C-alpha cells in the first residue's frame, strides 16, 4: 500500500475514535508504524497539571514506571515542547541537545523501558486542557529522521478535530449520565477525579443545604464528617482513576432536607475519559423509596444488558437468585454470573448495596467507604 493509502486509512481511523474511543490505541500504533516507531502515548493535561493517558500495549510498563517513579517532574522534553508553542510534530533534537539525550536521567529511564527516541506534539483544547501525542521507539534505533514529520503534520489537524469531538462527546455523556439519575428520581452529578463537577441534574441542585459549591468548580458537603469522608474518597483516585472502589457516605437530615446517602461509583475507564475527565458518578438516595428503575434506564445508566437489567430489577423486588433462575428458566450459575457483572458495572460489592443504590434504602449510620 502506498504511503498515501496508509495515511488515508489512518485518517479514517482517527475520526472513528471520536465515536469509538477504544480505538485510540490502534491509532497510536498506526501512527507509530508510519513514523517508524514502536508505539505511542496520548496524554490529556488539565489546568491543575493532572494527567490522564492512553498508551500502546508495548509501552504499558513504561507508563507505569513514569507514574510510580515521578518522572513527570523530571521530564525535560515536555516543558520545552510546551514553551515552543509549535503547531506541529517535533523530534528530540528540537528540544534537547545530543549531550542531554545521551546523559540525562530521563532518557536513561526511557531507554530502560524500550523508548529513548521519539516525536511529539501538543494540541490545546478550548476547555483549557492540553492533548499531547508522544510517539516512541527503542533507543538503539537512533533518533528519528525529520522526514517523517511531513506525514505526521498532515495528520495533526485530524487528530485535533477528533480529540475535540471526543471532548464534546465526553461532556455530553457526563450530562446524560447525571440526567439518567434524575429520571429514576436520584439527585446526581458526574465529577472529575479531583472532585471538579462536570454535570449535575436539577434534583442535585435542589439539595443546596447539604451540598455546597467550592472553589474551582469542586463540590463540598455542609456536614463536616461526610465532607471529610467524601474528599478522602476522591483523594484515592490516582491520575488515571485506577484502583478505586465505590463507597457510600451517610449524611444526616439538615433543616427540612431528609437524611440521605451519597454513593460514589467509579466511571468505567474508557479512552474518552482522558478528554472529559469523567471519573466519578455521584448518586444521592434518601429515606424515600422511589420506584424500581425501568430496564432501559438501568441499561443507559450502568451499561447493563437486558438480561442484567432484569436481574437487577428482580433483586430489587426481593427475589432470590433461585427464584430469578426459575422464573427465567435458566441455571442459578447463569444468574450468579449476571449478578456478578451487575455488581461490577454498578460499583457495588453486595446485593444489599445494589438494592440500596437503586431504591434509596438508608444505609446503617457509620457505613464506611
């Protein structure tokens, strides 16, 4: 296939990622092949310098080491590239000297994990975030020839448009998630991993006695113990949202506002999240018990299959696993597998937690996150 043909297929794939964000890994690998590299990274950096990333499978260990070793603070390439404010791809020798590439600890780290030479670009988003593409290859292959930059620069406008579309779709998805909670009578919001509010529904906005706005768009709670538990839970979120479990935080009645429980559920990680930053689904349940959510709402809110939504609804109706299996003419093991998937998707650990989330049943005081 000609180079023009390869670039045409990459462009098609780039625009697919706006709607199928899981394809970004494939796009990174295709760009790496075009640049005669081994893989790549896609970073999103917000105004607080919080970083989210997608990477080629080859460079997963390099990314893990980047986080664990605090290499973000010792990366000599990134700040220099940012200061250039250059609307295109650059190679190493555009931002570092040959001596620095040979001796700087950051390059030693890159070479240790299969990198060491690369090309990259920074694309500013209207949201104020920065999108960074970093394409790497092994240090023993030598620096990139600048001739590859022509093809990469032709791809850059397409990368920028697709990333912008991902941002807009991600924010729309956050809005839809909070509105879906409203449809089943639950006040709710979608937060970034630093607690910044992306979207709230009208029911959440009405709880102004219990939930208060903080600086920089963050959320707080007027009940101090609940506030501290909430921010401790948010603080558990790492820069890419991994390793976090759901939790439930009780809040006592305040004035005419009834007692409630705040449920924090990690948004399932997808490539789109690196653009919108959606990381936490916050749902509020009170002592009042709403109707069981309809199946189509469960499907839209938690990505449940029809069978999984049916299991969830029947559990809320106080049916046992055995009864559900008999009603649906399937084995108990099938229902248990579906229940396990429902618990994972809703961020709950036990059937009681699931029922509490979907019906507003008050959790015992002192429930720990």
